[in-house]
């Protein structure tokens, strides 16, 4: 920070000094400069010539002239004026002039007329001397006066000097203050430096920003151009929009009329769906409400079996041929053929897919509100489980997983027509006339006993059985896997238990078309029966005998029930076995039944095969009454 006052004060000081000196010392300096030679201070020469009466008073340079315009009598001690010796100090050959004092002091002249007195004129000389003395006295007086003045001036000057010294001291203290301030200002200077460096960086930033600003301006310009283009486009779009709005109004009108058409078509569709169901059922009835499919499994070691003949052109016949040797040996061997006709006969080469295609219509009936029961009958190892469950890879999937897939897909499609379905799955095993929950996940020790109950409206349920609500195919497949795990656990405890127990998978289906106030309810029942070995062959004893008795009992009772239904007997012995009791809802008037008779192609299974085919043939001959859908 500029503290110019310091300089100004100095200047003031100088000015003041100059002013003082201007009054008191300047002329002397000027004179000194003019003097050809410096003259010692206080060196005053007064030449009082004997010959020349004129008294020359030289102007002696003094260090401090008393006053401008004062007599140029030197301010040296007045005594000196009288000393003759001092005359010798006067400059040699100098122009010594008698300078008349401006105050009226006259130069001493010899004689009144300035003429030289005669030697004899002593009086005159005395007079001159007196006059001179008087002059000198006057001069002394004036000098004294002047001296006094000078003294007072000196006193004043000293006072002045003191004042000035004080002032100087004050100025010095001020200077030191200013110096201190200056010192303090050095910090400020650092700050100033910092600020200035900051300023420099800010300036740089500013220039950067200016650069950016320019770029932004360019960008803005281009965007403004773009905006203009967009505005033009917008106006075009607006006109298009208004045009489209008009079109939309027209379209809405059209949609409204189409909506009416859709409602009308939905009605027609629903009527069509109901008609389809009616016709579908009519076809099923024509096919018979109980159907039997025969399936021959491939030979375990490959090749063809000689005793089983399946005509290539006919899918409904199977011939079991047996060559009987002549007992006497005298006659030729005779061949005995056993022919059986079924709704369909599948050979060893027929795939799971082909088998399922034949029963998919029945599965559709389950969704339409009809009870459907499908069971596999046959000796152990004849392919019942393979037919019903299949293997894990896709192509080998059996009836149960395929039926589940079909049902969920069909339900989804019917959803578009306003149908909503709920599905409940259960899986039960019947072993030795005892029911076992295959979906049970609790502790084995707490496994509850299951009892079949029949409600007032003839609905069969099992107490404490797991009824699992399912919403998709994967859930059902998960339950089937759980059932298989449960079965294999039991099988570890008892060898081949699965062959000696019936497993019953049930899917309860409830459908409602809320908009049309239509409801339906049905059960799809898929059963893998126990092996149908005859008691004689197995020659079982003990526990095994008990198992076989139970199996044969339930299977033969199944035959009896079907026969009773076909004969329209008043009493149908459902309760004679757990199997028929459980399947009561799915067998009989209000249901569609499909039986698979599975055949093992090995020759040593001939007897069992013949027995199975005879049983199936009996069932096939039955015509169970007309089924009616469970509609409300
Ligand atoms: N159509 C077929 N094609 C190929 N393999 C089959 C076929 N049918 C059955 N099998 C195979 O034959 C074997 C016995 O079949 P499966 O276990 O299904 O008989 P099962 O009648 O269920 O026997 P069990 O009464 O002991 O349960 C299995 O290995 C199975 O994979």
C-alpha cells in the first residue's frame, strides 16, 4: 500500500525548511555562489586608511545573514572592526567598496567635502574623528541593536529549531510508525502476491471459460438451428397429429363397433365351445366310456417275439400264439391262437407320444368337466410305470406328465374365453390295503393314518391326505418327483414294493366362467396298478402271500366293479377294496375310463400275458352308462 504521506511529509519538511531558509539563508547562498572566492566566516575587513579617510566596509560573507537589506557590516564581533590587523585579511587588490547601508548609515568620508585635510588641520581632523566616532557610536548602537535583534532572532530561531526538532522527532516517530506499517504491509504484500497469483489463475480460468463459452455459443447456435428445424418438424407433426386424431376418432368408432362384434363373437365362441364339448363327449361315448388299450413292450434283449402277432394293417388286434406239442408224438404239433381286440394295440416300436395322442382327447374331457380315470394293468415288468410316468428325458415322458402339460396349456387357452381353473393334486399309494400319502413331508413317526371318506354328495376324499394346490406344470412335476422319492424310500425297506402297490395320482379340476355363470368340476385319475401276477405262479408264502392276496383281491374286485357297472347292477362292490373305493368317483356312470393292458413279450410270460389279455378283454366288453359332465 502506498503510504505517500511519508514522501509528502518529507516534501513538506523540505518545503518548510526551504521556506525558512528562503527567508534567512537563501540570499547568502546566492551571494556565496557569486563570490569568486570563498571568504572565511566572520572575516570582516575594515580598512581605515590613514591616507584615505574613507572607511571601507567590506561585505563579509557570513554563514547566516541577519536580514536582507541590512548593513553589510559583518556580523563578526564588533570589536574586530576596530582591529587594524584584520585589514590584512582583506582580499588583496579586491574592490573594496563602501556600501551604504540601506538604513541610512553613511560611509565615512574624510572632510566635509570628501577632501583630504591638511596636515595642519588638526581641528578639522578632530572634528572628522569626532564625526567618525559619532558615526561609529551610531553604528555600534545600530550594530548592538542589530545584535539584539539577531539575538532575539536567534532565540526565535532556536525555539524554531527546537520546534523543528520536535517536529522532526514527531516526523521520525511517524516515519517509524509508517515503517512498522510498511513492515506489516509486507504480509499484505504476500497476500497481495497470493491474490495476484490467484488472479492470474482466475484469469486463466476465465480465458478457459471464455473459450468454453465460445464453444457453447457455437453449440447454442447449432442447437438453435436444430431447434428451428425441430419446430418446423413439430408443426408438421402437429398437423399430422390433428389428422391422426381425426383418424383415431374414426378408428375408435370402428373399435366400438368391432367391440360389439367381439362380444357377439365371444358369445358365438362360447356357444361353439359348448357345442365342441357336446360333440367331443358324443365322440367319446361312441368310442365307449370305458376303453382298453393294449401295449406290448419291446423284448429286453431286442428282436421280435414269436408268440405275439400284431397285424401291420390293424392297430386293434393282438394274437397270442402257442404251439402245443402232441402228447403222443404221433400227431403233428398244434398251434393255438388267442385273438384279442381292443380299442387300440400299441406295438413295441410305438412311442410315448403316439400313445398319448390316443388318450389326449380323454384328458380334454377332464377339463370339460368329466371324471377321467386311466390305469395301467399288467404283470410286473410289463411297462406300466413306463407308460404312466415314463423316463426323465423329453421323448420318454409318460401319460401323467404329458396329461399335466396338456391340461395347463388348455386351461390357459380357455382363460381367453373367461374360464378360470383351480387345480389340486394328491398322490396316494395303496399297499396291502393300506393307504400312504406320497406327498407327505413330515416326520415318518408322525405319518397320519389315512381313511377314505365319502361325502353326502358322493364325493370321495381321504382324511389327512396332502391336497396340494398347483398353478403350473412344474409344480405338478415337482410333486410327482416327491412321490417317487417317497415310494423309493419305502421300497428300500421292502424289496420290489412299488411292483406290489398301486399308486394313484389325482388332479382335481375346478373351472368357472364367471361372465357366463358356468362352473365345472372333475377329477383326472391316473393309476399305476400293482403287478398282476397270479398267486399260483409266484408260489408266495408269508408276507408275500399276504401281498399277493391283497393285490389279486383289489385287481379282481376292479374287474367285478367294472362288470357290475356294465351289467348295471344295483350293487357295485366299490367298498370291497381300497382301490375301487378310492376310484369310485372315477369309475361308473359319470366317468370315462381308459385301461392300459401292458404286455411283457417274453415267452415265459405267456401265461401272465394270456391272463392279462383275458382280463382286459372282459373290461373291453363292458359298456358303462353315459357320462354326464359335472356342471352347475
Ligand atoms: N414301451 C417301452 N419301451 C421301452 N422300454 C420299456 C417299455 N415299456 C417298459 N420298458 C422298460 O421295461 C422295464 C420295466 O418296465 P416298468 O418298470 O415300466 O414295468 P412295470 O410294469 O411298471 O413293473 P412294476 O410292476 O415292477 O412296476 C423298464 O426298464 C422300462 O424302462
